[in-house]
């Protein structure tokens, strides 16, 4: 059973704002870092 509920426009905007703030403050992972982290989980 899927309990998925779409987020509101307000929630989406909050997530975008947080992501932009995180990026500005260096709180992000590169694609390479993510691939390294998950490569052994296959």
C-alpha cells in the first residue's frame, strides 16, 4: 500500500530554500562522494 501524499507548494519552496542555504554553506555531497558511499551496497 502506498501512503504517498504530494507536498504542497509551500513545502517545496521551504525545501528549495534549505537546499540553497546548505549549498551556500558547503553542506552538500558531490556525485563522486555519493557513488563511493553507496557502491558496496549493490
